[in-house]
């Protein structure tokens, strides 16, 4: 993967880290040194950062394993300073499958946070110097789960919302509603960030762009017009006003081709 280094293979998935991650480690070390002026503080600061991104890696692995359960391969996982990316080869058309895959990541963070909370409750001050690190990691996982469940693309909450809506309407309509809500969230983020934290404004811009990109992607998914009434449930039918061989040529590359095609008003079953 260009501009990144392979750090291992977990559960059959190659994991990479982007070169810019080194800058983040350097920043964490410098911040710890500036604040405390000791090598111990630097070590703990870097250890905490690595632990947080270990949680991010497990979050993405949760997506990958859930996708595998639905027959979708994950080519790789990439860690960057702004988060992780699981490179799935596709997404199942069934809304329930997309919902399960979307929620798998935050579920991992919830399990990690609950496990750390249990350890803190059991051992209390027994952690000594690293008690603050364990407590901080617990809250970091709570934050990761909560942030990713925000109902806006590209966060998991946006995909989960789209999947829930798609059980009652076409995927296009569900995406349109999820994107509109996501953009409203982005505007709220930008307003709050303007008065509190400029980084939140950048996140808002990212969310807005990602939502627009998702809307374009779903529109371009089918080289023709889809009937939302037919498409609503399981991606089993398509509307295409062309010759059958054209449709067949379009179907072949797809992992979940439609089983019913409507051509010039006639139904063809595959």
C-alpha cells in the first residue's frame, strides 16, 4: 500500500500504518515532554497513543470480521492519524447485513471500555502509575464508540441509519435521508467547533464531503434507473430499458446481481 508500512496480519487481514502516523507519535512525545519534562511521561504518552490506535485497529477488525460473516472480504486495514479504514471489497445489499457490519466496530469499543471498567473496579489502585492510562483508554473507547455512532456518513452511525431506513424503503431514498441528516449534523458540528475547537470544523467539512460522495456513489451504482419499489428489499430486481445482453454484461461483475430484471415492461428471471 503506497505511503504506508505493513505492521502485521490479523485474522487474515493485512494491517498497514500510514507514514504520517510517525509525526503523530513525535507530537505525542513532544507534548508529554513539554508538559512534564520526564522520559517517563514521554513513554506513558506514547504508550497511551499506541493503545488508543490499537483500539482503532480492533474497531476496524470488528468491521472486517462481521463483513466476512456475510461473505465480504477485507483487503486491508489502514491506520492514519485521523483514524482507521477497513478496505472492504463491497457491501452486502441486504440492509440487515450492512447494519451488522456498521455496528460491529463500535461494539468492539464498547466491549473494550466495559472490560477496562471492570478491571478498574476489581483492582482499583493496583495499577499504580498506569492507572491513569487504563482509565484514559477506557474513556477513549467510550468516545470512539459514541463518535462513530453519530448518524452521519462516513461514520458507522450514518451507515447504520441508512440500513435501518432501507428496510422500509429503497436504498436510494434511505441514502438521501441519511445524507441530509448527516449534513445537518455537519452544520451543527461546524457551529460548535467555531466557538470551541477548530478541529471540529475540519471534521464537519469532512462529514459534509463524505455525505455528498456517498450520495453520488449510490446514484452511480446502477447504470440506469432503479425502481425503488422493486429495489426496496433485497436487491433482487432491476429496472433497465435496454437489450437483455446489455443487462447481462452489467450483472456479471457484481457480487450480488439482481435475480429479476424488468426490460421494456417484461420480467426476466435469472
